[in-house]
């Protein structure tokens, strides 16, 4: 009697799970995300199930992206929306606030265990006193430990929305974390010969990368929110470039800022290289995050190596 009862239950369980798997396979969770590096981390976790849709195209700065009505429609019909936070996608805060009860929203800046750093004031830094403590620098994905923390949070969020595939998400997350560990070792090798050579940065997007890899950035012209230093600050900046023999300046991809051209014309000889923190020049697809990060390391190394 008891055996028969167990048998009936198992058959029922098989039927139920079979039905559920069938339905879920037709219906992968709809994921909407802001920037490409975050999409890449999500895609690693959702491999074999689906793909996230990014609303900020490569080449558009997330600091000043505007949401179109079509973007809003994609947000409303999503199961989960991932974004960094109001510090980065400033225009997303209001629409996401209205959406909160209908869609699961994951704000990366609020993920537990994430390493967060304060925005640094633009200008030349000399040791202490460089952080404003007014707000957090949102370029958090450039710290490989943060990428791992974000991957775990993605797996948790996907598991809540789509519990039938929780094991797939967990396994994919394990693999993604492993891949980042390997990437981390590779980047350390790439940067080893140039670690203590000072350089300067136009837009302060690289704080997390610099700290993770012990790089020596002496200062920036615009802060993490793109506020520019004043005239006095600029004079001091130029002075430091000369006295410390700064031979490398990083800026964001796109046209070389006018100010950098002016600096070069003033007789300061520096290498100027694009530091592509959102991977705008990296081909989307498998390994995007790792390619973007090792690309950043190669850029720094080339910029700090004597010109051939
Ligand atoms: Zn930025």
C-alpha cells in the first residue's frame, strides 16, 4: 500500500515538473539591463537559457543616456531590470521608481558585499584628502571582486524569478566566477612591468581598476560624474604633468577632448590612449567582460611603455 502511494506521488511529481520545464523553456525570463559590461555578466549566468537586452548601446555614455519610449516599453515588459544606480544611469531613477511593484529591479550599487569607493575630487591628488565622501563612484564593475559579487547576485535574482532553473544559474555563476579568477591572474601579469609608473586620467572612471591592480594615477581632469576642475586646478595639473614627467594620459573612447589637444600643443609630450571602461570597442558576445578588462590592462601597459 505504502509503496503504491509513493509510486503515484513520484509519477505525479514527474508530470508536474515535466509540464513546468516545458513551459519555462518556451519562456526564458526577460532581462533588461543598462550597460554592456553588466549585460555580459548576466549573459554568463543565463547561458543556455536566454540573453539579456541592453538599453544603452556601446558608444553612448551612460552618464547622459536618455530613455526612449521604446526603452520604457521594454522595461515594463521585463521580468528583471538590472542597472548600476542613480549615480550612473541618472535618467533611470524616476521610471524605475514607478516600475518597482511590477518588475523585479536589481540596483547593483545596493548589492550586499560590493566594494564601493567615494567619488574623488578632480585635480591632482597627493595622498589623502582626495575623496569628497559626498557620493559613491559608480564604475564598480571594473573591480574583478565586484564582478564576482554581481554575478552571485544575478544568479540569486534569476533564481527567484525562475526557480525551476536555479541549478543552471548557480552552475553558470560558478563558471563565470572561475573565468574572472583566470582573467585576474592574466591582468596582473600584463600590468606587472608598469605598476609603479605614474600616469594621469581625463575622466575618473578607473578608480576601481587602479585600486584592484595597484596602479599609480596622479589625478584627473573630470571627476566620476564628469565635473571638470577649474582654471587654478588645471594650472596645477599641467605643472604636475611636467614636474613628474607624466608620459601617459588615459581618456574615454571617442574624439580626443579639446583640452588634451591643448596640453599636447603646449609642449608636454605624452602618450594619449582611450581607456574603454564600458567596452564600447569590444565585440559583444562570449567573454566580453574578460576581453574588456584585459583590453584595459593592455591599454595601460602600452601607454606606460616607452614609445617604439
Ligand atoms: Zn564614467
